[in-house]
C-alpha cells in the first residue's frame, strides 16, 4: 500500500474514533443537565418549610386581631381566621410541628369563680393542615410549644392564637370595673406587670382569673401533673 493510501486509512480511522468521543461528551452534558434540573425541581420548596419567624418588634393590638372573640365564654378554638391572626402576631403557619424548641405549660382560666374550658386544637387547623408554634391537643389545659425557632413566648400570644381577647383589663367580654379585675398567677404566686408579657416557661402552672378577690379559687393552683412525656 502507498503512502497516500495509508494516510487516507489513518484519517478515516481517526475520524471514526472521534465520533464516539463526541457522542459520549454530548451524553455526559445532557445527563449532567438532567441531574441539575432534578436537584432544583425536587428539592423542598420554601413554601413547605416556612422560615422561623421572629416576633421581636411585632406590635399587637389584641382587640383588633382577625376573628378575636370579645363576648362571654365559652370560647371555642377560633380557626376560621387563624392564619390571618398568626400573620398579624408574627407566627408562621407550620406544615408540621417545629423541633428547635419544645416545652409545655398548663393554664387554668376562671371567670367569676367558674372554670372556663380550654378547648382542644387551639392553633391547629386540621382542614387546611397547618399548626401554630403554640397549640393544644386536648382539653386538659396543657399548652404545647413546638417551635422552629428558640424564643420566648408569652401568655398574651397564647390567647391571641386561641382567638380570645386578652389584655391587662379584659378577657373575652369581661372587663375590669370597680369590683372585678384580672389576676394572673404563676406557680401559685401573683404575677406582676403586663399579663400579656408573662413568659411561658417550661412546666409552668398559670392561672388567669377574672372577678372579685372572693371568687378566686382556693387554693390557687400552683402545680400540674403533666401527661407522660410532656
């Protein structure tokens, strides 16, 4: 075979070898693009994992919250306007319970000496499937804090989530006058200052009472036997 024929054969051989290399390169590029697309598309969306919300600096008017109950008890768990209330107080509407902070408290509410039912599913909308960092599961009066952020939650925020007006003068439709007042106790001791700002510390026993001094429960509850695991 002459040089010309040999060179042609070599060029033909090189050309046939380069085609598979180019094909492999294209396959690798396409595969890489598909992997990047899959990672982006199937990664958890922000809408399903709300960022923890801080309530620092949030000014709340408890009388003006959506769906707030300002009448006499009993007060059901108000969930129709729950999402709007959570937004107003700076709380996220969680798809599932948070895990950064987990604590429990117990609250007793009295109006003119009569115990008020603290309903189940405060802060839980089972239809729209979202939950507040502060909520209840049953009618025991036990409060659950399961939050995506570590922060101090307060008694006022619990009532805001419940959907019951609560401030230094009023609870629901009951407001201070010359004879009746709101009194708050923490672990059996009188709490001073703004009752809305009282922190929900772990395993606290909280008493909120409206009425005269003679109508206070005797004795004032100072502790609670929490459910197993609480």
